C-alpha cells in the first residue's frame, strides 16, 4: 500500500489552475506541460466572443423586433374584426344610420387612432334581407409600437363583416 502512495507522489502533477501553477513554480514543484499550450490557445481566442456576438446580435434583434411587430399586427387585426362585427350588428337593426355604425366602431377602437369605417349599402336605405358590409381599415404605421415599422410599414390592416338586415317586412 505504501508503495502505491510513493509511486503516486513521484508522478508529475498537471497544473490546470493558474494560481496553483504559479505557486508550484515558486516552490519548484509540479509539471507545467499543459499550462503553456492552454495559455497560447486562450490568447488566440481572445476576440472570438466579440466576433460571434457581432454576427448573432443583429439576427437576434431583427427576430425580436419581427415578433413584436407581428404580435402587434395580430392584436390590432383582432380589434378591427371585433369593431367591424359590432358595427355590423348596429347596422342591421331597425332605424340604424351610418353615423351610428361609425360611432359603434369607434367605441370599440378607443386605443386605435386613424381608423376609417365604411358601410355598404347605407343602413338607412337597406331593405329586409339585404346584406350590409361594414369595413374598418387602419394603416399599420399608425398602430405599430416601433418608431418606424420595419416589416409591415406600408400595409393597411382591414376587417370586414357582412350581416343581413333584420328589419320587419
């Protein structure tokens, strides 16, 4: 047993820790054969993280901004759909006017500015069983959270709802 311990003590120690290697050098003990190549390798890779970040960061930022824009577009599209549906519900009732339809749509779109509402045909002139189409449109540049929309900048978001008039014959 003592023989094995003596053999293990006589084997050179590999210093991977720089603090331990410095202490071993000061004492004159240890083997530093792995320390020199590791140090040279570290010098060669000094700027690798900066280069990797410079390549990956623009792609990552574009992905995040794209997700923000796409999510905002979906949210606004759903709000437009709900507003056009509410406007169509008002338009098919007895005595409805185009101004009442526009007011119902604007009531739903309190957080969105610049939306336009169109009713075809005019609800006051529609007869029983006619279809009334309410269309709500807003430019995406007016509702984007980014200062200048990148992906959907020149597009309009539109929602239409068609319902039949429920008036008495």
